[in-house]
C-alpha cells in the first residue's frame, strides 16, 4: 500500500520551489516524516492552513521515491490561534527543534507524540509556556528514554530519596545524567567536566527537587496558574541541551570514515 494516513503535528516547514513546502511531521504511527506538500503556499490551497506550524492534523500521504507526498489533511481539535502569541511561538519553536533533532526518522514513539499533543492541548487551553516548560522538558526526555535520574545518584547509584544532600541543596549534573551524591560531586573527573560550557552542575533546593519529581508525571493541562515552575526550566533546559550536544557529537563521530 503506497498511501497511508497518520495523526501528526507539524514540526517544521521549509519552502520548496514556487508554491510547495517540505514539511517535517511527528506522527504517532511512523514517528518523524519528511514530506512534500504541493501548492500549499498558494492562497487557494485547500489544506495549506491545516498544515501550519505546530498544527495537529490527520494527514494522508503517498509514498514517493525519495520524499512522501501529502495528498490530504484534516485538522484535529479545531483552530489553533495561540501561535500568534510570541511566548507560545518561541516555546513551540524550541520544542519542535528539540524533538526534530532528538528523534529518528521513521521510528514511532507514541509516548513522545502524546507529550506533544498534551502540550498542544494545554497551550490551546491557555496554560502558559512558563508553567509548562520544565514539565514538558522532563516528559520529552522520558519519552526518549533520556529522563534525568532524580532518585538515585546518576553516577554511583546510591539511593538518595528525599534527603537534602548538603546544606539543604541537591546537586544535578547534565553530564552524569541527573542527581549526584556528595561523594561523586567531589570526583575530580566530574569537577573537570562541569567546567565545560553547558555542562555545569546545578544545585536545587529540596522543594525544587520534589517539584521536578512531581512534574515528571504531571498532567500538563492541570499546570494552569503554576507560574512558579517557570524557574525550574533553568534546571531542565541544560539536560535537553546536553542530549542535543551529545547527539551532534555522536553524528560527527559516525560520519568519520
Ligand atoms: Zn554517587
């Protein structure tokens, strides 16, 4: 069967020729897909608007020799208007870039698609990017199997539980992959790594650590009004950036003969 249908969110759009676009979609059924949407930059295009950035749509595609061709699209969940809000646009652009860079083409990860759909619904319901940012980072990383370790030491495996580690502060290392115990925090190798740009260890209060643990499983639509969580994104963003950096380094390594 050369024609197939997917439930998808538009991650990226690039112009192609006079009237076409190349779309990057994240779909539930097939993961990331690159496809050509013909004629969508013409004003009378019947599905151009349904394939706007970060729209969710049921998309029908025809498998092509190199790129697949979009043959139809139906919006899911009605009009998407919050994208005109600059904060929402900046947040969704960040998410789309991170997901595009961290996911493999053609590899379905339904949990990742679910996080993106729930983010879409929460934004449409008026939840602010500030209230969502840390929870979405943690849930995207978890869907990709990259969740920060928040219970045990990510380096030696010691269970740390609720115990504040030193003076009421806990230390997290993007390089180590999560929480690190007092002993490992003194490890010269880790101290050396944490001098690198973007790999600095982070300290959080016991309350912030508890909030990070809760946000890993929180319902995104229920975070409305929780603006206090916005500051936790300064802890979760370095973990996302660490994996983005690791990925580009590993791609460079794979390119070597
Ligand atoms: Zn340790």
